């Protein structure tokens, strides 16, 4: 049975201590506590942009609705922003369908998007931490809670063994959370720019456009940097196939070689899922094949 998805549906009402209490039960909480705290701090910064919608410790109906819609439609917002010549607040406004008479400011729209990224970073870490504990429970017949409470040397060794086996998954979770937190910080900085009374609207548009252009360029540079790596992986796979290896074998073989390194000179590797996706994209494998 799949665990119910952890989703922070009411970001204006998030209390950091409640989130921490939820996460403290996880075996590897201490390993991720700093990133969780960073995400909670960003959510708090975002809430401060929305404080004009807070009366008697209650958020306005409008603010709750907009934050929920930004969370639900954040992927659509980013896609529209990439295609559109509009500035980011207009892209958010158009996507969530707010009336033109809305009292929400440009900075609040952007802060809502920053809050969404911070929430998704927390959700990403929760998914990994809960899945890791589920694997621990499956590997040990005893109660996981009792083993954690006992904190025996045997349990610590077992935890490290499972972490080693799933190192690529932990790296993926860390990198995904780091990317989301970086994007959240970028949006929060942009929200501060739009909130500034010292900048004209034209200046805000110019800064937003320059930031978006820089972001698009860096994204293109990252894609270019991985192009040779992906070509090398596909060439390696084709050699294995021509030498009689089956499609079922090649992903595992490549994962055990330097071809799977994310970048030359580093130790971090691509996961088997990432390698398989590269081979599908390069038409070495097809989606229906199960390596």
C-alpha cells in the first residue's frame, strides 16, 4: 500500500515547530534538519509579504485561495512564464485567474511562488525520509520504533548499510531539495524587488527580465554540459548491445562504470532511472523495455 502523499496545502498557516515535530520521527531527520529549517525560514519570509491579508490572526479568504491556486498551478505558471513576454507577476495573475480588481500586489504573487518551492522542498525530503524508514521496517522484523529508541550499534550499522544501498536515491533527494530551495530564494529576492518603493515599475520589469534571461542562459549551459555525457552513455550502451548484452542488463552495467558519473572528476553518479531515461531519450532503449 502506498503512503498518503505529504502535501502542505495551507502554506499561510504553516507553523515551523509543527513541521519539525512531524519530521523528528524519521531516522535520518538530523541529516536533513538544516535544509528543512532553511525551507521553513523561506516560508516565513513569504508569509511576511502577505501580512496585509492577516486580521486578528486570520488570513483573508482571498489570500488562502490564491496561495492554494499557486501551489496547485505552479508548474503551469513556470511553463507560461518561460513562453510569455509578460513579467512574472502577470504570468501568475493570468494563470491563477484572479480578477483585475484583486487587492493582491505583484510582490505577494511572487512570494506565493517562492513559498510553493519551499513547500515542495519539504515534501521532497519527507518523501525520501518516509520511504527510507519504510525500507528499514521491511528489512527488520522488529518494530522500527523500538530499534530507534534502543539506538543499538547493530541498528546503526544496519541504517548505514541501507543508506549505502540507496545512496543514489538520497543524492537525488538532496539535489532536488537544493534546486527547489535555490529557486525559492531567487523568487523571494524578486518579491523583495517588487515590494521596494524605491524602484519604478519600469525598473522592476527590467530586473525581472534580466533575471529570467540569466536563468534561461544558465539552464541552457547546464543542458549543453550534459550533452557529451549523455552521448557517451548511449555509445557505451550500443557497444554492450552489439557485444551480446541484453537490454535488461545494460543499465546495471553502465551504473557500475565511470560512464555513470554526473560530471567528470566527481564521485556522484546518475541513478539507474536517470541512465534508463537517457537511453530512452537517445533511442537506445524504448519505454516498454524493462532493463
